[in-house]
């Protein structure tokens, strides 16, 4: 249509020019300079008027003639993959071997045999409390025990030979048993004056000083820590309890030390906390270089869903139509350079790390439109960016 308008205008222009040809020649032949200049001015004005009219015609044609150009897009071919969804929570690094050793005997702290940062073995002596003469009592009681034992053994031999009375035998036995129990009790009390390591580890803090009066269960003496058996404890919302069990894959991120570990759940709590409706899990983590410390904050990602041979697409290309359905666009080639966008309705599943699982509506080998998908309409011409 545009070409027809321009052709008509061109014919009119040629006719007009041919009609003015003789008059222009006649004016030139007359030799009248003022008439020639006047004619030139007239023709220049006609030329300007003609250009203005042509521009108006072109503007009208352009505004009413729709010429669709293919939209530039990017696309990718759908492939199946393994889709894993993780639930992310905050956790805390802990160890069961992180204890403060308290005094179990009342008295003066006389000796501390270790230093902070020192590695100790299980059963090693760490500190001593003055026994207040208890060791002397133990010695006396041990002597009494030895005497009662000798008396009982002799009386027993005599009784076996039917010499002496049964009452004498029973009295000797009772005296020996009582002395033995009393000795064991004193020895147990005396052992509480020596503080030993309940497990192998590192002396993290010496809390009390020699010469200080200490009391049972009230005075902390030494903090002992073992960093070789570390784990992360995290609380998981109760709605995930069906999907998380012992052996479930877990990713642990310790931002403070810039470390990341992959492990499995080693324990799942059988108790739901009524305050926050969650259950606890434990994940064992390695600590070869000793950087992992108790009470570090951990980001815990627990694999609660896995799908084999799944189809996933970028989450940001998904749209919703007026009916609330999830839609995307496929690329359908028309020729080597141009294709069309085909709108499809999808059934989607879980999303993780900007990708969404598609349960129906797509198949392996389809070409999905990625960049430019938000502005397309069904059937629109598209071309893939090179």
C-alpha cells in the first residue's frame, strides 16, 4: 500500500514537471532575468510543498501499517536431571565433651598440675584439694581393716575345724565386712580431693586458683574440651518429619571460618518441641584442623526431597495467566532463523536455587524460551540470539 501511494505521487510530479518544461524554456529564451528568478522561486516552493506532503503520507502509512519484527530471545533444550530440594535452617555447633569440672570436696585448692591449652589424657590428675586429714583416717581404717581381715580368716579356719563357736565366727565376719565398707567409703571420699580428666582433651580454662577455698558442686575448677567429636544440632519444622531420617544428606556451612561440609543426619529426635513445633537433628562434622569450636553458628541444608530424571526450568521464566495457571513458552522453528512462541500450561513442583521442577507440560528435547519470555504472546514471531 505504501509503495502505491509513492508511485501515484511520483507520476503526478513527473506530469507536473513535463507541463512546466515549455514555459521554463520560453522564459529562459526571453532573456528576462527577473522572470527566470521568479520561476525558480516558484519551483523551489513547489518542491518544498511536495516533500512536506510526502512526509505526511509516509507518517500516516507507518502509523497504520503494522509490520511485526521477530523478537530476540534465548532458549535452551530441556534435559532430564536429578532434582534435590533442601530445607535450610540455622544450627549450633556442639560437643558432648565440653565440661566444667567442679569441686567434689570442701577444702583449700592446693595444687593445679596443668596449664591452659595443655592436652591431657583420660584419668590424668589435673588438680588437688587439701583433704583436711582424711588421708590419715584412711590409713588408720586400712590398718583396722587388715586386722579385722586377719581375725576373720583365722576364725574361719577354726570354724572349718569345728573349733570355737558359730557366734565368734559370725562376729569376726561382721567386723571384717564393716571395716571393709568403711574403708571403701573413706577411700571414695579421699578420691574426691583429686580432680582427674573424665576424657582426653584440652584444658580450655583454669577457673580457680591455688589457695582458694572450694565447695562441692559450687566452685568450678577447670573447663575441659575435646574438639574431635563435634556435631551440629538444628531444629527442623515438624512438617518435614516424614522426609528426614537417619542417613539423610545434609550440607553444613560455617560462615565464620569459611568452611563447608557434606554429611548425613546421625540422630533424629523423637520429641516435638511444643514451643516452636520442631524436632532436633544432629549432624557429625569433621574437625581435622581444630577450627571448629563449640557454639559456632551453622547454616544447615537438609535434603528433604529428591527426584530422579526430573525436568527443571529457571524459576524466573514462569508466569501466571488470568486463570491462575502457570505458563511458559516453547520455541517452535519456522525456518533457519525465525520461529514462533508457543504458550504451554505447566504443572510445577518444588523450587530450589532458582530452578523449579516441572511435573507435566514439558518433555525431554523441548526447547524452552528463557530470555525474553516475559514479554511474549502466543504465536509471536521470535528469533534466537546468536
